[in-house]
C-alpha cells in the first residue's frame, strides 16, 4: 500500500466584484492507489501472444453490387427496393414487369402496356361472364323494369310490407330464369381485384423511383414518375372509362339496364371524378389506366361479332325499345324527381286533411264535454266535473298543437310551391336565353347594321334614279307650248267654278259687324271684297 501526498497551491483570485483572498491556507489531501498491471488482471503473457493456435482474423465481406450494376447484369432489384413479398399478388406483377423490361428490352411505357394486355388476355373469362350476364338480363328487361317500377311505387307509398313482397317475387323470378345477381358482384369483384393488383404494383414502383421509370416515357410524358402537365392522359382515361361504363363490359350490366340515378352518375359523374383523381397521378399510372380501358373497349367491339359470341357461348343481346333507348339519364332522373315531388305534395295534403278531420272531431268532443260539465255541476258532482274539465283542457291543448302542425305543413307546402315556381322560372329563363342566343346568331348586330346602311343607300339611289327618270321623261315628252295650254285649261276650269260659286253664294248672308264697332277688321273687309268680286 503506497500513500502519495498531494498538495494543492492556493491561488490568488480576483473577481468582477474586486474581492480578493487575503489569507491563504494550504490544503493537503491523501489518496490511496493500488498498482496492478493488465498482466495481473488478464493473466496475459508474451508467450501466449506468440501462440499459434489462435484463429485468424475474419476477412471483411465483399461489397455488393449497386442497383445499376445489378440491372446491367440482368438481376432483379425488387428485394433491394423492398418491392417483393411472396404473399402479395402485386409483387408477382412487378416481377413480370421487370422480366419483360429486361429480357425483351422494351421501354417502360411499352412494358406497362404489354403487361396489361397480357394479363387481360389471360383473364378473358371475366368479360365473357360479364357479357353473358348482360345478354341474359336483356332478355327479361321488361319484367325487370316492371319489378323496379312496382318497388318505386311501394316506396313512394311508404309501404314496407309491399316492398318486401315485391322483392321476394323478383327473387323467385330471377331464380326461375337462372339470373343470379351474385355473379354480377363476382364479376365486379374480379375486375376490381385485377385493377387493384396492377394499380398498386405500378404505384409502388413509381413511389420508390424504380431505375429507368423517370426516362421510360414517350412523346410529351417522358417521365413516368411525374404528372401530366397537359392533362391529356387523365382526359383520355376519363373518356375511355365513360365508354366502358356505357357498354357495361366491366360491371355485368349495360347503362340502359341501370336505374336512372345510377346511370346518370356512371355516365357523367364517374368520368369527372376519374379526371380529377387521375390528374394527380403519375403518367405511368395513367398509361396503365388508358391501356386497361382500351382493352375493355376492344373486348366490347369483339363481342359484337356473332362468330366470336358463338365461340364463347354468349347469347345475343336483346336491344331496348326505341322509346326507352331515346330517353336520357337526366330526363329520367328529372321525371322521377317530379313524380316524387307530386307524391310528396299528395302526402302533405292528405296529412293536412287528416289533421282537419281530427280537429272537427275534437270540436265535437269539446262541446260534449262542456255540456257534461254543466250537467254534473248542476247536479253537484264537482269531483267528476273537475276530471272532465281536466280532460277538456288537455283536449284544447291538443287542438292547439294540431293547429300549429297544420300551419307548419302549410309552410312546407308554400316552400315547395316556391321551389317549383323558381325551378319553372329557371327553366323558362334558360329557354328564353337559348332562344335569344339563337336569334342573335341568326341576326348579328354588325350584319343588321350593315344591311340597314345598304338599304338606306339603295333607297337614296332609287330616289335619285326616279327623279332623274322623271326629269328626262318630262324633257322628252313636253312640247314648247304645252305649259301655256295647261294654264289656259286651268283658268277656264276656274272660271266655270267661279260662275257656279257666284250663283250659290248669292244667297249667303253677309257677316254682321260687331256691336259698338265702327269699322270691321281688315280680314273681314278683304273677305267681303272677294265675295263681292265673285258675285259680280
């Protein structure tokens, strides 16, 4: 045991507050240490270090190949990018995409199109089943429409029991004709599974920026990981999806077999939604979506050929009646809305009539209670009279509530009438605007003004021409002595008229002068002079 003394010196310190240690004292501390070497602890000696039985040091692992080197060598990089799972169907589709791109040396956009065509060709049984369902339902379109109309009528009447009865009848009818709606859902589920497999497979490859996708496009979409700046691919996807919905190749039913509201949404609403959603997707997904819709349209066109339908055993499709086929989805939705509105109005009127009938009964009951209360009060039965009075008060409160309910129903009716008036006014204004636009197209302002200017100029030219022609004719037809002869004839006629006038004016009395006036006005004197001249 070795003791080592340690001495610390005292330092003179100065602080910001100018404090100084005036007196210093030595500080002595004692520390005990144990001198032990590593050989004593680990029992390690130089002879052991030189022993030959020690294993050699492990060699470091060889560095792996990079992604570009793996792709250049034809190896798969799905595991390195986290894109492979043995239990996911999308992983196998990615493996197929990668194999087609590497071994067939196809650009990525063509690889996506080719893989989509190949997978849809292998699953041709799904659209065949869909077409069989469409054909079978078209054979009994009339009966199905009748069931649907009956269900709508029962729903409008709020008759739940009748709805259940009609649904049971429809189920029995479908079973007798071997039409199973479960097959339709199976077709939709199969198409949805195929679409989801390819969609999420490509989406995950774009998310991890798979090597080559950023330069594997064509035309204006060279980068498959970026969105379309011109919105061309989203528009094509939405348009082709609208056509696919119309022919019903993917859902087991055509557009004319759907209810009006569903048909309107699938024909117009769904393409708008798809355009808005696909405009946010990368162009690689839009390429896949467009290719898938194109395959569906190819199937729809191929299944219109009778020879192909016979090969797959698809029965012919019965076309809908012309009157039904010409009706648009919006017109049928509007018609159903109007029918529902009329049914609501009838229901409100019937409810109001029932409330009025109840109030009349309550009025009669109120009079009866008043008479009974009077009789009991006259006989001295005050307790019974109080009970009847309580019943009378409750009856009057109930009548007051009934009146309030009628007022609310009348308010609802007035609101509905106002809405109908506004809708009619809107339709009338729309028709008027359309008519005015058509008239403006037929009569543009610039053209009308130009026509009026041309008409005015033509009229002025015509007046000048007529005046010139009259002057020319007068100069040609008039002789030198015609003017004197015309004046003589006029003078002779005036003389004859003057003689007749003298004989008629001889009996005309003279105009009396004013009382108190010495002389007649100058106008009268001139008139009398002219009359005297005519008499002479």
